[in-house]
């Protein structure tokens, strides 16, 4: 072996960037929730006297996941996760438009085709509202969650609940205003959706954030094979 080759072999190699198990798992989970939220939103569910579009459950998972990542890996990583979430969101939208534009097979049941187009279709305003609401509200959630911790808030459940409530109010304001303002009166819809999302945030987010953070710490502490 020549001196040059030996020197190259002995030279320190640049460190490889290795993603932690929790971040890897939550990034995959996050991408799935981004894609399914819009589909679930086509169904209205009754929660006692309240009615809410079912996509809120997926969006709450986005809030919880981004908060857990912020707790485990810091604000910058959580914000990067949110921004990368635009990739599956926009690509799934473009793919949906492509599939809707391709002619259906001649032997496809017309009832199934109509149902598919009803569920997967939407107006540009609805799509724009969803994209804007997703980006602004999830980044706001991370910002509030981390800010409360820096201000001395050590109660994980309280920080996550407050961040979720405020971000979901903003999410509702943006989406409904962009998607439906001028189409019909939106006052009652705004109030009902906000109330339902606040209740769900207070009920679901506190226990689930402990589950996600605890699971993340266990994944990261597990010995590698």
C-alpha cells in the first residue's frame, strides 16, 4: 500500500448524520397524518351537541407529534418536520388532481365513481385554505409550546394543551375564512368548529403528549443492534 493510500485510510472520516429512532418513527407517522387529514375531513362527526369534521383527529396527531419532537429534539428540528410535511401534503394534492383528471374505466360503477369524486374533489379555495392553515397553525403550535417551556413552564401537559388550543383556533380561522368566506355566512361554523377543537385539544392532547414523549425516549434509549 502506498504512502498516499495509507494516509487516506488513516485520515479521520467525516461523521455521519444519524437520525434518532424516535425522529425517524415520528417523521413517518407525521407524513401519514398529513396525507390522511384531508380525506377524513369529508365526514362530519357528532360529539354530543358539537359537530366537527373528522380531519381534526389527524390534525391533533400532527400537533402532538410536532410538540413531542420539539420536546425531544428541539424547536429547529420540529419546525423542519413541519416544513417537510408540505412535501407529502402538496404531492398528495397533485396526485389527487391527476387521478381525478384521468378518465375512469368504462366498467367502473358510476355510483363508486361519483362517491370517489365527491370525497376526493375540492375547490382551489378549500385546498389553499388547508395548506395555509396547516403551515401556520402547526408552526405556531411549536412556537408556543417551546416559548412556554422557556418561560419556566415545566408541565408538559399544560404546555401542549395551551399550544394546541391556540393553534387550533388559528387553524379554524384561516381555513374557514379562506375556504368559505363570501360563499355563505361563516359565523356559526367558526364558533362551532372552534369550540369543538378546543374541547378535543383539552381532552386528547395532555394524555397523548406524555405517551408520545415517553415512547420517543424509550426508542432513543433502546440499545442498537
